[in-house]
């Protein structure tokens, strides 16, 4: 594991072949959190695919979310006792399909789509890492489906948990609304098997009962494997209060840190500072 004092997202042109990020690109790109979340659009080319990172909102992770962090760990969050974070979504254009990974809170997804001149009808699949509100809120416009023809893919374990457990249902009424809005367009998958468009769903349970990491080519969509990069890139044994099963969440975090580092995966994280991409995970973990 490498120790780093600051969190820097560096995307190398030789790995990603960046074409644009709403500004003139140099050979290396360093992410900066935009003060205006409506500007959070970052487009790049990966092989024959186009990847667009979308920031639904900028926020911070408070120190209180990590009750097991010691004073040395918390020094990473000075002076405000908080870590930069984001609510990210990723649109992958692959082989004629538009694939959205998570739908954010719903704060600015519609605005981002309009700026990109992409209609909701153009989205073929929405791959859901898990059913927390900040990952599915954008599926709805009011109580109606925002995506009129997209298939919504979520793990069978995750869907079963949130639709059968009365406490989970009570705490997350969005799931019932999505069930009503999308009906037979909600599709479930089993872990370890190809889903659609060359995407494989990997078991990352722990944060939620059926939390999923998606793998497509050299990309790993991390979902909520980690929440505060400043803390958890160096300390995978540290959980946020959002992790429902801490032991499983830690196991998943360590496993995917190792997998990403050892296999030169490009990591896409929903709560990494925008644009939420780590091109070389071995700089943090090896």
C-alpha cells in the first residue's frame, strides 16, 4: 500500500486517450472540483468507446461518518474535518448502446443530458450498483420514469433485499416508486455472469446486501466501494456509517483494491472527487 498525503486524480493520455473535458487538455489531466455542479461533464475516449463522467452534485464526507477513524487518520481531513467527494454517474457509449452507470440523486442529471444533447429515450441500459437514493434518484421525474425505454439492471440480491425487508422499504420509498414506474423493465442479474453489452457484474456485497461492481473491458465501476478518498484509499479497513455490513464491506474493499491494482484497471467511483476516475490504482495500493 502506498502512502499519499493528498488525493490527486490523474488520467494519463496514454491510457485513456482523453479528447475533451470541457476545457483544453494537456497531456495529463488533474481533476478539480467545479464550484458549479452543472459544469460537471468530462468526456474521454477509451479504445473504441466514449466515456462521459457526469457530476450530479458536489458534497463532502464529514469526519463523523467514520467513527472508527483515529486522530492520525483524521489529519487527512484537516482543517474542516471533511473530505472532498462527489455524486458521479458514468455514461458509456459502447457498440451503439448508451449505458448509464447509476443515476445519481436526480439533482442535475436532466440538465447534464440536455447539455450533451442526449435525450432520455436514447439510454438503452441503466446499470445500478445499489439502491441507495443517491444512486437511483435520477431514474424518476416526479413519480414517472425519466428513461422511457431503458432497461434497469440491478442485482437480484439487492432487489430482493429492498423489496422484501419492511425496514429497508420504510427507509427508502424510492424503490417502490421505481418499481411502479419501470415495472417489467427492471431486470435482475446474478453475480459473476455477463449481463448485457459485455458487462460483467461482480459481487461487492457489504455496503448493501447486493452491492455490485461492474466490469467492462479495462473499466471497473466501483460504486460505493469507498466514500472518502482522503481516508479510505490508504485505509480500506475504515468503514463509513453507510456500510450496512462492515465485515463484508471491508472484505470487498480490500479485494477490489487488489484486483484493480494487480490488473491495471481503470476505476470509476461514484463518490471520488469529480471526475471520479483513477487510471492507475497501483499509485494508492499495491
